[in-house]
C-alpha cells in the first residue's frame, strides 16, 4: 500500500465532512465562527481522524457514520492548538506557517473559537448520524473516553504541567508523563474511538490502545526532534521555540542520536502491538513509520 | 412549600455530589485542579442543577443518577464565568465577592481551569451512574442538546456577540438575541435535561422548554436591574460594570420601571407554561418568582 495516497484520500474525506458539519456563517455570529473555520482549515494533517478511521478499518469496518466522531477529534485538536498558542500560554505567533488565531482575531475571539470547537466536538460525537452504525451505549462509551482523555487528568492536565515545567528542572520521567497527557491521550483516544466503533473485542482493544500509546510517544519525540533540527519553514512554527523558552525536550535529555533511537523503538513497539492483525492494519503500520519519517 | 428551604436542601445535595465527582488533588496536576475547585466552590447558587432536578421532580422522577448531569451543568456554568472574566473578555476582577480565577491563578491556569471544567462536564454526562436510570439513547440526547446549547450558535455565540456589541449601538431585539444565546440557552437546556431524564412526552417537554426560555429571560433582565440598582456587596461583582463598559442593558433601553414590568411578565409566562402540571411543579413555579424577587 501507498501510505501517502492513503493519507491524501482520507484527508479529503475528513475535510469534506468537516466543511459540511461546520456551521453556516450566519451574519450576527460571524466573527467567532470565522475564527473556528480559520484554524480548522489551516492545513492540519488530520492525523487523529485518520487514526480513528484506520483503526476501524483494521477491524474490517468502514462506515461513513464514523465521520462525525472523526471530525470531532479534529475539532478538539484544533481547539487545543488555539488555546495553547495564546499569549498567556505558549505565546506563539505562527502555527502551520500562518498567523495564530489570536494574531488574526484577537485574544477574546481566539478563546471563544477554542471553546466553540470543544463544544461542537461533543455535539458531533452525539450526532444522530453516528447511530446509523453504532449503538447508543457504545456511542456514550466513546464520548466518556474522549472526555476523560482531554480533561483535567488528560490533555488539559498535560498543558498545565507543561507550563509549570517551563524554566524548571524536570526529569525525563516527568517529561514523558507530561507528553503522555498533553499529546498522547488524545492520539490514543482517537485509535480507541475507531476500535469501539468497529466493535473491537477486549484483546484487540488492548492491542490498539498500546499501538495508540506508542505512536503518541513517537509523535512527540519526533516533534521535539523537528524543533531542534528543522527549519521554521519545514515546521510551520518558529523553530527552536522550545529551546528559547528553555523547555525540556527529549533531545535536551538524550541528544539527537539517542532521541532518534527512542522514536524508532516506539514505532517498532507500535507495529509489534498489531501482530495479530492482518493486512487491513497496514495503514496503521505505515502510519507509524510515516510519523518517524517526518524526522528528516 | 418553602422555596428557600427547597433551594438550600437541593444546593447541599448538588454540592456534595460535586465534591465527590471533583478529582482528587494529585500532586503533579495540582494547580489547574485547584483553580477548577476554587471557582466551582466560590458560592454559586446552583440554579442550573436545581432546575434540572426540579424539572424531573415536576414529572414525578427523583433519582440520584441525575446528579452527574446536574453537576455537569454547574461545571459548564462555572467554566463560562471563568472565561468571561478573563482580561481579554470582560476583564472582571471580582466574581461573587471573590477575586476571579485569573487574579488568583494567572491567565493560563484560568483558561485551563475553564477548559478542564468543560471537558469534565461531558465526562460526567457520560458517567455510568446516569445509566442506572436513563437509557443510553436518552443520555445521548441530553449530551447533544447541552452541547448545542453551549456551542458556537448558543452560549459561546452569545458571548462573542456580546463582546462585539460593546460600545456599539444595538437594538432591543439584538440585546434579547444575545441574552437568549449567552445565558438563556444553558438555562433552557438545564430544564430540558431534567425533562428528558424524567421521560417527558412531547407536550410536557415543550411546556418545560417554554418555562426554561422565560425564566432565562427573567434571569437576565433581573441581572441587568441589579447592575443598576444593586450595590457591589449585594452583587458580588463590581456594580455598574456594564454601565462603565457602555454595554446595552434592559434598563438602558426601557428605564428601571419598564424593565421591572418586563421581568414580571416573563415570570408570569414561565408560570403559565406549567398550567398542566400539578403541585409537583411548585418548586419550578416558586423558582420563577424567586428569580424576580432577587430584584430588590
């Protein structure tokens, strides 16, 4: 299989669905909805929705009623980027090569765009379209699982810890814990959502969970690497930003070579978790390798 | 019945449940969770959870498995206050007589506390405890309804419009539309959540929806009145703040007397919507009067 073609094809499916679910730009409500659309269509790779779709496909389920959930995951990811970029948080001016939301719409609308996307995500996850394939009980299970992953002990907790760690000495263990919350939890939940949607039994659910955890780890390590070795152009955000803020990163603990090894190990562990799956899990396997290959 | 006793009793039930659902203060995650607790236990009247409980009771259903949903409504309300108070938004230093979240914890943690409460709310609404009484399908219906009420075309939309209207001329119709989104939508959704929980048929659901809309309107009108006639002490926030920000209010359009009349009319319409309910709807009726009586 060709992973680039697969990603391009799924990306298009996701973006068409996103555009359809996104609200009509009603005149009186225009500003914050413009801000939501601006960030939602600012060139994301749609990794989380594609992970959900690929996880379901690995279990032989391919159904359009997964799309509201897949799109919800992208809304959540986008909300987290908008809020993380705010002046009070990471204070980033650029994201994916474009001015961040608050640079374009002001802080108030950026906060509201994030709040709006987070609310919309749960609206989408409870969308009647989902019920075409999924039982209400399993639908609820996905909502609970995603809510927990992004909540105070998940993604929001990770961002809080990340801010608290700035300019302070932390251990490699603490760094891993921060990342597991901040980026790992939503990536894992995305894979799990696809697994539940496809009716995974317990062993397969566990295997896919491990897969999600390992690629979540790989994803963050590669991000750290790109921040050191990549240019601003490749990265779409200010390179060396983490260094400038004196943030702990994997390379700052381990150096570039050891960090690359760690990323390779995580990818290998992710692929290994899929040992009992047939060729229908190839997109997941290739996705794991693809994440590593971002590290040029 | 004695509405003050009723409110005090239900408030206690809600606050005990809130305390139980609120996360243990794990050491590494402590800061944003402290911020969540600070605002959640800063003296709210728990109007929205009590509305949900009273609506269910009006339909003869009283069951503790409504509590996760009731508490979720309070989490959402609290998140909206924290974000609205931010410097980039309404820039308020005081709320319920206490320093606002960002004054105590800083802007970043205040944003995260809001994000955390919003995520936690959906976690709570999908809580397994709810399933003790409610079918998964109806549970999903509540989640979708609440998500829509607080989303880009609901509460978040209202706040965006409210900010856009500052210092500009708007009509009374526009003011009402803003309030219907900003405060009315969540109040109505709270009543509706209780109605669905109690298995309301279509006519009763409609009646309770009308009740919710009318008390939502009354609530906002009285809030505007208090801002003009109340002292900072009574209000728990800086009196005359809306005036200072040149915000449109009901009294600025209609004067104090006409505004009082409008509030009385809304309360009467709310009570009238409950005509087909028996004495079990008395708490809802009394609640409507109680809202008006806040206007001393």
